[in-house]
C-alpha cells in the first residue's frame, strides 16, 4: 500500500519487494497512459479513427462509423476478447506465437456485429491493436515506448516485457520472478506477450507498482500527473452497474467514493492495482497462483473495508489423460463441419500434425486423441467422440458438463 505516510509491503511466503510477477491486464493502464500522453502532445487524437494509423495492407472494417482510439481503450470497439486465429502451438502460453501478420489477416476478415460505441465488450485484441498503433505512430516498438515515456522517467527499472531466454539481463530477472501456479497450485510456464503485449505483457514488482500508483496519486512527482488525472474521467459505461471506463482504468462507485482499479491475470498470476484519488491511497496485490476467488477483493477491502471472500482449498488437479499418436494423414478423416443444433456448427480442421476445433464466433482450440475415435481439449474441458459408419466419420458427439450433444457431419472440407 502507499499513501501520504509512505509505503507498506505485506508478504506471505518468500517474496520480496523486488520479486517479479506478471501483472497481466494491468498493462492496459500503461497502454492507456501512452494514449493519453500522446493525445496531450498532439501526436494522436482520442477520437481519431484507428485505421488512420494502420500500416499499409492493414484495414479495419467499418460498421456505422470508424473505430476510434478511444473505443479501443474503453472496450467499445466491438472487437472480440481474443482473435479467433490464435495458433495455440503452446497451449500453456497462448499468445507466444501470435504474429503481426496473423493479427492483420484476422482484422481484414473480421465482420463487426454492431457499431462501435454500442456497448462494452472487453477486448484484449482491441488494446493490443492500440499498443501497436501507438508504437508505430511514435516510430518505435511497444516495449521501447513504455520505457521512454513511462517506466524510464519514473525509474521503474523492473517493469518490462520479458525480452527472451537468450538475454543475460533478462535471465537475471527471471531468477527473481515468482514461480507461476495454476488454480490447482501446480507450477505452470510463464507467459510471453508477443504482438499482444500491450494488452497484458508487462511484469513488475511491488516497489515499481507502488511508484506507479504514487505517481497517479501525486505522491511521486512526475510531469505525467495532469495526463494521469485525465485518465480517470469516465468516458463510457463499463462492465456492470456502478462501473465506468476511463482511459485504460475502470472507475468503480463505492460507499466511500470512486475507486480507480484494474485487475490482471495470466496463466499463473493474479494481480490488482487500485487507488482512491480523494484519500490519496493506493494498493497493489500480486499473487503467483490462479486460485479463485482471486485478489480483487483484497485490494478493494484495503481501500473501502468491503468484505474479503472466503477462499476454499484449491481443487484437486484433474487426472492426467493418456494421449495416443495418430499419423497426420489419418487425421484428415475427421476434418469437416458438423451441425450442432439449434444453430451452431463444429468445424474440425488440421493444423500441421494436430486437429483443431472451432465453433462459430469462437477461438479455435487444439484437441488431443485419447482413443482412436475420442479426443479432448486441455484448454476448455470437453470431449469429442467421433462416430464411424462404413469406414467413414459421419457424426461427432460433444460431451461437456455431463451432457452429450450429437452433431451429424455436414460436408468434408
């Protein structure tokens, strides 16, 4: 916590004030600060069409009016939460192999369901695109832009994007990074952000994050303070009653006044940063486990006195399921489209040596064979049981949440 009396850091376990954590979507507030700063400098306008700053060969479909930079930071662009073409070559690190070219191709083919500004719809893709736009406008990359405009001037040397396993300085940082754990308290790999970094790719520590909140509160002197103050002006409705969207930050109405907040989550970390601008008090909570109910209630409790949720023991991890190898050529017999009533279609396709499944409007997911005709997903719990007649696959059963749904095959791709 930070306030006019100073800093207080409370630790459970072996962490220290400089132990590194992935801060996930708190990164979006840094991207919002870049936008607000560049708008104040006249480098961009909040209501500028995002398409104005796209590279040659990129385009954003228009429905009603163009998507603006403000739409991207307030989650009112209409873009989906994540792009549906994530390759997921490494299921434990979903953004690692998502490239600028894949983002470009997705945006070209994307069909908006509604006009921008119509409603709030949280979008990692939208903020990732915003980060790419701002970096291109500044003539640099996102990580360099964050360092030159925010973390460098604020002396936040530990707030970075992981630069790669081959970098000696980064390796030293990795030894200070808390080991990530999933909801079962099992160790999991760290994430890397790639082209999606502006939506959730930063890592930081308690010292740096208190400096960041202190700057927002006026407890740490910075020329960015007027810009930071403008970020918490509510520009649109947020997710649910009493929550508005500023630039990068969410503004929640509470019994003690407005609380400015943002949470974060990656594969093995949870985080929340929040501050009370009237009482000039800020708190950041960093955890290296995805156990639920999470850490948001801790941050709000420390600022408002609201209750802290009871935390049950972590559930037992699921049994490890055997995976059998099926030659890539034999996977082609499963490829096709399957009609799932009332109005859904399961598309099964091959990506190199594995099968992928995609429902209309949803992310494609890899599936793994546990028997010659039975597959399962590691990311979302479900099974697919294919049915064979006369040597050909003619249907598939989707088994999920204890319910079986039969989907007849429509046609082969």
